[in-house]
């Protein structure tokens, strides 16, 4: 039930989608005399909100706050016993239609995992993620990545794939079950956690709740320290706001449903 509800809420947190729906609705309303004034108000409200989001870097600031919560790491702790990489880098629908592996903005997660597999060939590395869509396509992102790595001659025997999880909570729970099954002596060791910087606070809280001892390794940064008052880039501003809202709402929902012990997890 939580998964279904989260996907419905996530749909309305995509400002681009909401803007499109409102635009179509207002256009249709403008065709009728009775609703023409209301349609004009909707157009004006959209214009004002877009102007504010674009001129005032609210989305960038909210996203930057998430990305800076856990500092960038350069040295891997000698205590690390394994690496976990969260999925979210592949467009499953494109793969389903064309058979091509298309990387999305979070592809840094995969590239960092490959780098780690070469640096630490003796450590177990897990890529965790199935199909996070509300209407499952029957495909697993982990399986797609595994097949791509074989084709690209990047597959390593120490990389294992968890193919059933649909969200961050299941990433933590199902990966822990996999470790317990295959490397029980490493279950309580310190694991390196790779995910996007904006997603790291929610991931850290969730993995701690599931009993993991982790070291955050954030990648895939979207913002910089020098956030300008205005960029006049509508698409970038809306995308940034959508990403930030998804994580802030996700942090709140996970905290309320006891999937994390902290609302905004911080470095230890």
C-alpha cells in the first residue's frame, strides 16, 4: 500500500507533469464562456509560479541542502567490507521498447560502482534495484545493468545483483537478506553506500533503520555552491524543484512510517 501511495504522490510532485495537466485543463476551460475567467486565473497563477521558481532559486537551494548533507568522500575507509549501489540510472521503458540500455541522470552511480569493482576486486559489490514503476513492466533494472556490463566486457565476478526491490526501503531490506545468505560473516561490517547526493540522506536513514553499518559515498551532484539569484532557465528550475520535492517529501514519509529513525539524517 505504501508503494502504491508513494507512486501516486510522486506523480504529482513532478512539476512538469502537473504544469502540463493544468495547461491542458485551462486551455479547454477557455473554450467555454462560463469557465473562461477561471481559465485565465489558472494561466496567470502558472505564469507567476514559474516566474518565482525561475527567478528565485528555491529548487536549487532545496536540492543543494540535500546534496551537502553528506560531504564528498575521496578516501575509502580500510574498514569497508563491501559496496552497495542503489539503482535508478536506467530508463526501463526505453529498454523494453528498443532493447537499448539508456542511462539517465543518475548514471554516475553505475560508473562509480564499476570503478570500485576494479579498485577492490576482492570485495563483494551489490547493485540493488528491480522495477520501481507503479505498473511493473516485468523487467528488473539490475538485470538490465548486468546484461549491459557483460556486453561491454565490464562484468566482474564480485558484482552481485539484487533484482526485486522497488524503492529505497526494499533496497536496504532485500540487500541485507542477500548479504546474510551469501556473506553472513560480513553482515555487521561497514559497507560503502553509493547513491546520488540528493538521495543520500534518505538512503542513510533507511539503511541504518534496517541494521546496516554504512559509509556514505555520494555521487551525481546537480547543484554547485554558487547558486545565482536567477538563471532564467525554466526547465532546469522546474526539474530541480521536482527532484528536491521528491526527496523532502520522501524523507517525511519515511520518517512518519518508521522506515527511518531520523527525519533528516546527518553524518555521524
